[in-house]
């Protein structure tokens, strides 16, 4: 049974339920010396990392409820558990577990940033019937929201466009990506990001897939596109270098589990 995102204001945590303690971009997981970590149960981490201090009900995984809480630090690690960075887990954990972790990460981020009404400053209260917060003074409603971003594999004959962003480690190259501006379609955002970052135009923009990206609250929407014209040059602000790469001469690319890796390897393997 896959992960089910569900709101239930009447739920209460049980010792056998899954529990996700999250500190920044790190997560407390059960390791027990295994190569593949697993989600811990509340009974195993109760009293550690603030586990039961007003946890958020996230949903269900394989029929078991999942709870989450933001840990104030990484102290109090129970035996057989470790704090692990979330990004490398993209290549290790099953998709349904990753989805539950991503959902928990985004809900905690939203919860921390909606403690007060953005209109009048009054402390908000949780709505019982749905995943939302309400201002008891002005009745404003606040829902969890994802910030849409586009990522695109641009092809030119038998080559793909890869770029080095100034935030990347020195040897890493990836696809062009950026957030969608207000009033834009996703396709317009693709064309604009490519034009702004490397100075070329694209055509034949085609949707491929999407991936929740809980760092902290994005939805990556992936596209393919074809080079249409212009001279390739990095903008020198976000993009420090960009080039066309052949299938057998790729630089270091993002790790498995990312939508960027999937787009690049799917292109590489296509004949």
C-alpha cells in the first residue's frame, strides 16, 4: 500500500506508528547496521529529539500512521538510529518512503511559518476538517503550498545542454532550472530561464514528469526542449559555465533519485 497523504484531527500517536524527527535537512532513521535505513517507530525514539512534543500527523504508509516533528537538535540518538542527510536518501529509499518524508518536511516547514496570520498578525489555529490554518480574528485561511520550479533537458542534435551553477560543488553539472514567475505558464518559464541563463532560445517544449522537492517546499516540473537558436553563453551570475555534451562524454551529473539524473540518463540511453 503506497503512502497516503491524509489529514485527521482526531488521530493520536501510538508506539507502533512511524515517526520522523527532522532537524533542518537531516532525518533520524533506523539503521541497525543495515545498508538501507528505515523509518523508525515512535516507541523506538520516544523521548529522543523531542519526538512526542506536539507531532504533526502526516498520513499513512503501508497502513501505518506517520507522525513528524521538528527536532531542536540532533541529541538523544537511540541505539540503532542515525541522523542522515536527506538528499543522499533519494538514491537509497523506496519511492513511497521518500514521498512520506518529503511530505513531512514540507508540512513542518509550513507549520513553522504560519504560526501567525500574514494579514493581521494574530496567532493562527488549526482547521479540524482540512489541512489548513485559520486566523480567528480576520478568518484568513492558510494552506500548505509548493513553489513550482521548472527543469529542462535541452537537446541540440546528439548533444545535451549541461551547466554549472555557482551553488554546485566544483565538478557538478546539471540541467537548467528555475522558479516559475507569477503569471507565467510552465512552458514560458522554461523558455525564459534558458534565455536568461545561457542566452539561447528553445522550441518543442514537452512535459516529461514532476518531482516533489522538499528543500524546503518546491515542486520540480521536468521538460524536454530543442535548441532553436542563439549563441550559448553563461550569464555569469547563477551559471558559471555551460556547454553541449555528447552521450559518451558527460561530466559529473546529479545523483540517482533526482529528476535531473533521470532526464539526463533517459536521454543518454535513448537511441
